[in-house]
């Protein structure tokens, strides 16, 4: 609520007129730490004009080497922002979904489709117990950006495991 609605929100809270929503966050296991994001993560080159390379592995054992400008992974909370704009080359009307959905969705951005590269895994879902794994092949300045806010360097050969976090973001909704 805004400052103008603060008194009203306080009254709702004291009356018990609220609910707590459990928003799914993104969990990312790197070589040395566990990271979490609320909306989206971007994995690619620090300079977006550079070619990003990685091996994308799905939980069923399917793997694909990809060249692109990067990969986005969004939670429901992030599905109305960058992800929604970026996926329109595949889904013209966008693809937002609930902030409380337990799944994540991934999207390969600006995929390179050369004569010998037919990419199959441009987008998909990441469910609890079905992680998405990336092996970084970029050799310039690969990074992971969390919620377009915080950036961490990655190394060539580094492996990332991405899945819905077991720790949700509890969001207080008042007076609804």
C-alpha cells in the first residue's frame, strides 16, 4: 500500500483482514553459493552484444549446446516484465502467469540459428524436482544478473542448477 493508504492498511491488519501469498522465488546453485531471485535471472555475457554460449540440460537427460544473447528464467512475479517482452517472438500475446505458481519458465533470448544449429529448447518450464542445469561455455565475461539488480561473474565451465526455491517470498495482501 502507499503512504496514503497506510492508516487503512493498519486497520485491516488489526481486524485480521489480510492474507499472505507465497510467491515462488528462483533458486540458483553456483559453484560456491546459493542465490535467490524474486522476478527473473539473466545468464549471459556482461556485454549483451557478445555471443553467449552454454549447454542447457533438462532433468530428463536431454542436453543442447546453445548460442544466443543469453537465457532468462522467470518466476510468476517476473512473468509480466522482461520475460513477457522477450517471449513475444515465440508467443505474440505474451505469457504471464501467477506469482504463486510453483513453476519457473525459461527463455533463450535471440538464439543463433546457423546452418548446422537447430535449437529445440528455446523455452520451457522448470518445476520443483525438475531443475534446469546450465554449463557456461562463454569465454568473455559471463554473468548472472538477479532481478536486474545484482550481478555476479561466472566462469567458463561453471555449472548452475536452477529450480524453484524452497524458500518463498511471503507477501502480505491487506483488505482484499
